[in-house]
């Protein structure tokens, strides 16, 4: 009787223990050599150490690859080292920003800040006095107003690009792209020259909404266009085949199907404009007291509150106040971003 | 018994003309779709309306000149004025070129890492991190840079000056390294990295899989594959992404205003603590500007608007020519 021997399955692509050991020893050697280099040459600081570490470890890996394999593999290892370096250099600032804001900001956070405004306080008063209620209310009103203006326009633009696909699709796509590149200060100047000086002659929250909506429309239009493109063509055909007009198909089938995508577009648009500062400095007036009326009177906002505390203060209290405001702003952005991820991820998976 | 009356319905008219409701729908959507055109047109129109007389008065000096002064006589009316944004245009270019020179290589390397090296959860996490970073407001970058980043950047500037000071670019007339165009350029680089990274990543993702696999099948290493397939395919798109970043960097207001020491003079020495850009000039001068000066600021805004529009147009052409179709 013949017995066939089944060979044990091999997985040559998996890292063996030997490879792991050599990688670990290279890292260890790199750290050791960088310490020695730093001690010998008098380079100092984190930057000196990290750059030495990078150069040494890249060189060691390069040599090892050349020894074990060949020149091509060694060059290949260079690219992977540099790609990793690029990623690390991208990530360092964001980690530093979030860390800084949290560490410096939590001192400026207290319960009273959410129920008081700054009408009776200056930025240099003790932290416990005053608060940012007026700024929160102003930001919510202005962002809400911008949303009311931008959402219909953004969605109509997206519908034009996906449903009508007229001759002008290509130019309009370009114009939306160009609009997203309009500098925020130009948006402010535009509202000043077109509405504030000729028409209302006074700064107000509504003007802030108009300026913000110029920045918000392209974000909403592009995100909803992407979302509408994800709707399968079969749904459109099914809607028309059942006798629906295009209008009924869009209103009854396409938009409901894209609902979560449109909500994502709204959220990303809000995240885009919630921290905008330059246009609000020009057109919203920047008040210090609670104002619920967007049509008249100066209206505060979170970015203005932070801006004012940083620039007009100078004491530790003012800085703590500003960092606290930044922390609140950052928290808003995190929440909006998390929501967008959650909503768009829920359907996909 | 009566025979049932046969009613033959008249044949329905067959037409490709949309119904009334559809006509209204298409009209409304088309009008809405034109909004971006209308808004951009209105921006150009209103800024020109306010600023055109300044441009007409100053003629070419508005772009090349580097004076910004308003002299009022005793009664408060304007006796003499001259506006020129030359110094600020130089500053704008300087800062954004530094930003591009430093930001784009890092961003492209990062995008290569995200596309071809990172896997699974790490990749997802890093992609959302980069997206989140793109949504951070410039205010946040500005103050972080002013309080945290400035000291390290100043140290790097000193190193550059020490070892490369013989190059005229890196000279300084006085040892003031704080708040220089170099540091502002670094901050702008940090701000545009997420934008350029995500565009480059999208372009790299579109590289045809069959070409990648063909390269691997021929025995290419990752480096050889990227050089032979990904770079030729994605070059135009990446350049377009860099242009988009350039547009963003040129229009940046708050971060530059916070970091840079805005001084009204032409300064080519990137490490010296004086400079400016057009957007920060507008913000700086707006507070104390009289109606006449505001018109000049509008004209400056118009120039900035046209400049960014041009850069964005080039970026768009590049991304669409090379991005979606490949070669």
C-alpha cells in the first residue's frame, strides 16, 4: 500500500523568528549608535537624537538588505524608510496640537463658562468669572444660518451634476472646486462690499452666516455629489420604470436612499466652517454679550472669543480662557467628525 | 339584449418632452447648479466695483509698489495716499513656496506609505487622522504654532543660518529669528500636508491594479514598481494636488497673521522676522481703515481672489487630465 506524504504547508511570506530577531537587533543597534554619536558630537535635543536615529537605522537596514539580498532590495528599503518618515512627520503635528490643547485647555474649562457671557467681564478677569455662552450661541446661530442657506444650494448643485448631467456639468464641477479655494477673508470682504456697505450698513450675525455659507457650499456640494454617485443606477431605472417622473424618482427614491450621505455632507460642512475666524472678524461684529437676534447687533462666536482672549489679553487668565475656548472648539470638531464617520460607516459595513 | 358599448380610448400621445413637473424640477436644479457660477461672478463683480477706482489710480503700482500709507490733513480728509501690495505679494509667494517645498515631499511620501505600506486598522486610523487634520481650523494651527512650534522652528532657523548663511537667501540683517516667513512657511506646510496627502492618496489608489501586478510579476521591488508605474501614472495628479495646496497657502489669513511679524517691506531673507501676506494685510489694516482705505483693501482682496482662482484652475486641469483617466 502506498502512503502519500503530505508536505507540511509552508508560509514563506511570514516573518520567521530569525528575521524578527535581526529586526530587533537592528533597532537596538540603531538606538545604541545614535546615543554614542550624540555623546561624541555634541548634537543635542530631541531633534538631534531623532534625526540621528533615523539616519543610523536607515543605513543599518540598507546594509542588512544589501548583505542578505541585493542592491535593488537595499534601495527598496530606503523608500520604505522614507515613506514611514513622511507619515511620522505628518502625524507629529496633529498629536502635538491635540495634546497641547487638552493639556492647556482643561484649566480654562469650568461649569460656569457655559451659563455666563463676557458682557460684565474682561478677558483678564479670573477664569471663574464670565464664560462663553454668548460665543456658543452665536456660533450655533451663525453655523445654523449658513447651513440653511448652503444645504439647498449644495444639494441642488450635486443633483445637477448627478441627475441632470447637463452640458455645463464639467464647468460647474470646476467652479465648485474653485469656490472651495476662495480664501476665507475674501468671502468676508465680498459680504462687506455686497451686503453690509450698500444694504444693511451694520454688522450682524446674519452677515456672518452669509460669509460662512460661501465657504460651506462647496463642501456640501462635493460631499453630496460623491454620496449621490454611490446610489446604484438600478434604483433610478426602477423609479422611472414604475412610471415615476424624474422629479418623483429623485424625491421619492434617490434622496431618501442618500439620506445618510446627505447628513454626512451637512456634518462635514459644519466641521469646515465652525472654526472659521477671518470672515467673522470682518462681518459679525464680535459681541461680548448674549445676542439671539441674528439680524441686528454684534454677535459673538467661538473663534472670535478665542481670538480676542489671545490678542487683547496677555495675562495667564486670558490665555487659559483662550485655550479653554480652543478645547471646546476642538471638542466640537471631534464630535462632528465622529458623527460623520459613524453615519457613513453604519451603512457601508 | 344590448351589445356593450365598446369605447376605444384615443391613443396616448407619445412624446419625449418632460412633464410639467419635470420641467419645473429640471429648471430649479439647473438654477441651483448655477449658484457657484453666480457667487464667484458676484465676488469678482462687487470687489471690482469697490476697488476699481483704486486700481485705476495706482495703475500698475498697486501690484509692484510697496507702500501703504494714507496721509490725512487737519480736517481729516485724505491729502495723499499710495497703495501698493508688492511687499505683501512677495511675502505671499515666499511663504507659500516654502510651504510647498517642505510640505509636498512629506505629503507624497506619507501618501505612498498610506497606499502601499500601511494595512488594515492602522491604515484606516491614519487615513481618518489625516482627514481630521484637514478639518482643523487655521486658528488652531496659528496659536499652536505661536506657542509651541515657534521655539523649535526658531532653533532650526538658527541652524540653517549658521551653516547655510553664505547663501543670500538665509542671511539675516539682524539676529531676529522669531516670527519669520520661514516659520510661517513651515506652519503653512503643516496645514497643507493633509490636503496634498489625501489627494495624492486618491490618485495613487487609482493606479491600475493590472499594471502594478504586471510590475511585480516581472520581479520588480516596491521601489521599482512605484517608479515605473505609480509615479508616471500619478505625477500630474500629485502636481495638481500641490497646486491646490498652494492656493490654500496663499489665501491663508489667521495662521499667518498669528505667526508672522507683519512688516510692510519687501523681505527676501526668509529667516528674518519680518514679512507678510496679502490676506494678513487685509486683516491687519481693516481694523483702523477709513472708507477710502477699505476700498484699497477690497482691491487687494480682488487680486488675491484672482490669484487663487488661477492657481485652482491650473490645479483642476492637472488633476482631471491626469487623475481620473490616467494616460
